[in-house]
């Protein structure tokens, strides 16, 4: 029996981990997974040590308030894995939490894999040595990361992005609208204010405020608001009552992919959702807010021209980014209106996104599983 420890507590990491678990099971039928995971990986059969929500905290300053609890959780996981000694440990994303855990386990002789390269190429480049110390193998999901990591002595394998296989290269908008009982002729906006409590609390106001402006300006526009996980539904409903009263807004349980597929345009928090919108070939407007201190720190450290991964992959600002004070209803509504009223611009964006999607389509779960099995075999 092969036992694999795993920590994948973000919604996006849970999705990546689900595909990886299935790919590993195809190759190693007698494999067990145990760790801190989300709903998808738990349903796929991973034994859950801690609720994922205990670790999901956004922002540099915000993390400080939760730091004692996060450190306690990491110490607990270190003790568990050192006692149970899995054959391999995989940390998916969340480098600030996972790299420390991986470093302790690797020092104790447990092989470690970090899946999703930290964005040290964008900021805090000096920390790449921490990654080199923590992981026997890094699985990179974007092609431009490989050269940077290998130049810094990191053992890296580019595997592409799991979402590129999950999301079809050709999107059927008509079918998506039929599944959601939406009329073919209506303008539809998908609203995704994040997958964490603090993100939703921070972004629901400006996002739904923008929706109310659009509803007044564009009669008949429909809004879709996917709830990222079941436990957040009361919060999403409360935010809609507070900021979106009277909106023709359909709240969906999950179904963010259907929402994007059905939409003319996506309004989203910065994060994995921008990549999902890109793969659905949907023009988007990106908004984000963190604390002032977090924003000040990041502003002095970041070394890339864009925040949204969709823009980084495109190499240009195809998606307007409204950050911090700019993330307010009037400016968001104006950016959305400009895109909705410019069909040639939207078509150019959709074509560029389709080309990027094809580049990322690599059967990533299978490639990741093969690289992990090679590492396991090297330890025998």
C-alpha cells in the first residue's frame, strides 16, 4: 500500500488535487491519501485530518491575525506525518503554509512534491531558495515558470494546467444557457467575488453595486452568482440581500463553469477564476481589495505588470484590473459597459484566450502523476 500525504485546502487546489488523485489511482490502485483537503478531494476518498476552512486566509496582514492558529495546525500536521511517515507528501499551492511543512518532512527523509509553482518570479524572488530546500520536485502549471525555476536549481516538471482539460476548447453557450434556464437573447453577467469568506465580504459590495448600476442602464440584463462551496451559501445569500436587493440574480450552488459558459462577460476576483474565465473564452473585468498595509507591502515587492493571471498569460491587459480604491461600483460598471458595447473587442479577446487555452492543454493530471511515480521509484 502506497500512502500519500497531501495538503490542498484552497478551492483551486482542491480541484487540482481531485484530478491528480484519479490519475494516481489509475497507476497505483493500492494508494491511500490523507491530509487537509476540500470537498472534492474528500469525496474522491482522501482522509481528512483538518477542515480546509481552518487554513484558508487571504492577504499578508490578514494572515498575521490567524498566524498562531496556522502555526498550530502546521505543527499538528508535522507531528502526524512524521509519525505515520507517508511514502510521499504533496503540497498543492499555498506556499506560505506548505513550504514550511515540506521542508520539515523532506529533512526527515520523506520525499516532497510542490504542485503549482509559487509566484516567486513575480515577487519575493529571493525565496526561490526556500522552494529548492523544501521540494524534491516542483510541478509547474505555466510554461514560462520552468526556465526561471531551473535557472535557480529547482527540479521542475512542466505539466500544464488541469483546468485546460476540464474546460472544453469549444464552449457551447447556448447549451449552458439552456441548463440554467436563461433566454438566448438576454445579456448575462457572471459575478464571482472569490472563494474565501474575506474575499466575498470585501468584494460583494462593489461587485453587486456595479450590478445594480448595470441593471438600471441595461434593462433585461441577467446576473449569475455561483456560490463556490456549500458552507458559504448563507454568506452569499446575506451579501445578496444587503447589496443586491431587487437584482435579477440567480444564485448557483457551485456551477461556476456553467455560469461562465453562459455569460457574455465575467466580473471576477483576481485568482484562479480569471484563468477559468480565460478558458471559457469570456472577456472579464477583474476586481480585488486587500487591507491597505497588505497592498502597500505588495506594491513594493511585485515585479510583474498585472495581477490577473489571464493578463499575465496574454502578456497584455485584456481584462481591466480595478484594484483597491479603484474597485468601486461606478468604475466597475463603466468597464463592463465598455466591453459589452464593443463587440469587435470582445471577439479579439475571445480569440486570444482560445489560443492560450490550447497552449495549456497538456493532460496535466496524467503528466503530474507520471512525474510523481518517477520520484517514488527513485526512492526505492
